[in-house]
C-alpha cells in the first residue's frame, strides 16, 4: 500500500523535510561557489594601508586624530558599551547631544539614532510609512535603484508600491502617497541635482523619504548634504555615519511627531542595543570637522580627485555611468573579467571594489571606485596605467 504523508510518523516527516532543505541549501551554495558571483570577506589588517579606492571614508575621517581622541575619551567616561536599548539604559547624554546636533545642522525638528542604515530605512518604512499609507489609503513609489534596505521595507510593509524609472519623479502621486529615493546612488554614483529635486517637489505633493547616505558630509557649504538643503521638501530623511563621517550607525530626521511615532512603535529601534557612547562621540567630532574650515578643505580635495577620475575615464573611453560624486564606475560587463581585473589591480597594490549581479544588473559587472580626499592623485594615474596595459 502506498505510504501517504499522514501515515508517516511526525519524526520521519521532519527528517524528510530537513533533508530536502539541506539538499536545496547545498545545491544553492554549490552553484554560487561554481560561479563568478561567490562572495568572500576581504580581511584587512591593522598594519595594512587603508583601502585606497574601495572605502566609503570619503573625507578620510576614520583615522582623524580628533575623531579617535573623542572615541577614547568616551571609553574612559562611559566604557565600551551602551549597556542596553535606548528606551532602557542605553541612551546617554552623548546620544541626546548627537540628535540635537543633527537637528541644528540639517534643520529638522527631531532625530533618532539607529545602529545601521539598513535598520533605519527598514524601520521607517515598516513603521511610519506603513501606518500612514494604511490610515490614508496611500501607496509607495520608489526609484527602481533604491537600496536593498528600502526594497525589503516595502516588501515587508504590505503596502502597494510601484517602482519608477531611475532619476524620475512620480508625477501621478497624491498627497497621501510616499516617494522613496536616494540623493547619490551607491552603485552608479549618479544623482539628481538639488535644483532638479526641488523643482520636482513643486510639481508633485508626494511625501518624500530621502536616503542621504552618500551625500551627507560631501555636499553643501557645511557638508549638510541634500537633507540640509531640502529640509522644507523632505518629509523624512536617512543619514548614515559610515561614509563621509568615518564612523558607523545611522539616524532618521523629520518632524517631531513622525520621529516620536518611530520612537514609540519601531521594532528595529525599541529592541536593539543602543550604539556605544564611544561611537557617538566619534560621530560628534566628525560632524564638527565637517561643518568647519577643515571640512571644506577636505571636500575641495575630494572634488579634485573626482575631476581627475572623470578626466581619465573620458580620455581613455571607458564605459562608465556619468557621475560627479565620489563613486565612480568602470563597467566591464562579464563577471569573470571584472573579478580578474580587480585581482590584478590588488596584486599591484591598488584596492578597488568589484561589484557583480545581483547587486547590479546582469552584464554590468564593474569596478566600483570610491574616491576619498586623502588618496594620492598618482594612485589614480597608476590605476589607469594598469587598466590600459590590459587593453594592449
């Protein structure tokens, strides 16, 4: 007699299911390992030179003496951990000072800190945007190249959403709808200008969530990014501290009511240990530098390197996405070619990131070059010498 699932003992059923799951996972891993898409961690030692052209430390603040001294002083005062979630024991005077500093710098009513940009974006969408759209019958529009954290947030929110063409605006959106975009896009480095963004908001009354991860610190007279210049147009903004500010963590800025709603109901905030005070102190020191004269000098140095990179890409006719940001690309197409080129550059002492699908579309594997204000200009020229040698 044929055996049915009902006639199999529960313990055997579990073993069959587990064996099936293991086979699926093993097969998936084997396929990834056999492809040019397999990911590995790149171990960097303390004695090694900083990652010259693969780091998001756009202004070179991760090694700044004042930033490191601030973190050390906070360790002496507070210890190495925050000791709890922000609504229990983890919220210190330093956390409060950072939130107030962000409001003063960027011109928003309130701010709230998160451990990662992923948590901030995901929490904002599944908490605030979800509640607003459900109450008002709204939907979400999003640029098709937004970060994975926001894509996951939309999928998990259960709210209707629509992806719009890159660097466009949802002209049919209504006042109860939301639009999600980035200031500078992390894989292509392209962006809408401040003027274009402001003009778009005048054409459509949509509520705007803007992720300024790659703009904060490097855009604006005082490094205030897009958020500081568009604080009248942006409903909710995301800041990350792991790029131009040289630290880690993130924050959301917005109206007092919106931030308070996140503080009351956002699970990513409520059930996470607060960032350590030493991290907060380092961020405060970085912001002070960014807002001052030294910050402007570092932005000027970064822009010189961006101009040189663009000049050489054009001169040697490499396929690239047009970008005037610190993120520059050389698109090589096939994954194996991109991996081999990145490996040869690393062997020559030049560190660049190799980005492959599914992070970027199929057949657009690329070198992702992250410029910073401290990299030797000669390094850029040497990199192109190696790239050009492969052509001959």
